[in-house]
């Protein structure tokens, strides 16, 4: 399913799938220091309770099917050359608690060999929460991506599109994010 700026799969993952994904990050996740990430000279953009990362090789059995959907969606709509995910690729699990947010940013790479082509977000929350909405900046301003508000739903968008997560006002929001890479744009 599509919108002009993003693609989505509502309730793609079952509750059982989400439990397996969350367990993987509980068991294998390495806490990431967020102090030096997502900062500008004037402010910190990312306020999350925890970020855990796991190598793609451990996530691949659980994420293979959605990754195939992402690859097909790219082929049908953009035609970018996408690199295969490797064990060097990290998948992140973000936990946002009350007042946590992630301000406007674009996903990118400082590596001279590749660019991030797509950001793939999965709602892995098992409990309800309020706030914590994904917003994408498009012509005319911010647009809330309601498709990601449901547990098990997936959203894919071009990584260079400005986006943010609004503050969580109640409960706890969990999400998994990974990126599709490809040769640098020239």
C-alpha cells in the first residue's frame, strides 16, 4: 500500500512475531550510547529511554519477508540499486517513554561508498501508548503517518525525507528500524 511519500503494511507482524522480535533485542541487543548521536551544534535531536542494536544476521530470519516486500516495492516504484543486508548492518530497537521524542532529521551515512536509500520502521509496541507519532515533512508541512500507530505495522520511506517522532505522552512506544543501502547518489 502506498502514499506519495511512504509505503506501508498495516498489521504485517502478528503479536507472536512482535514478541519474538522484542525477545531477540532483549537477549542479543547491545545498548547504544545515544549521547553522541543525533545532535546538532545547538541541540540533541533524539531523546529515547533505550536504544539496542542487533546485527542483521540475527534479525534476518524474523525480518526476511518484510525485507522482500521492501525490495519489491523499491523495484516497482523507484528502481534504486539496493545492496543486500549484511552482518555489518545494524538493526535498532528504540524505546520511547513519556516525554521522549526524536526531532526533525534525515537519515544518512557519512560513508563515501554508499547512501541510505530507505528507512524501514516497525511498530513493536505490545501495549497502548499515546503520542509518539511518526511525522514526515512533505509539501505543505508535517504529515502524521497514522499507518505506523498500530502494533505490527511497517512503514518505508526514502531516508532523505525529513521526519520525526513526536513526544510520547502516555505509555511506552517501541519500534525497530533498519535501512536499505545502495551506491551513493552522484
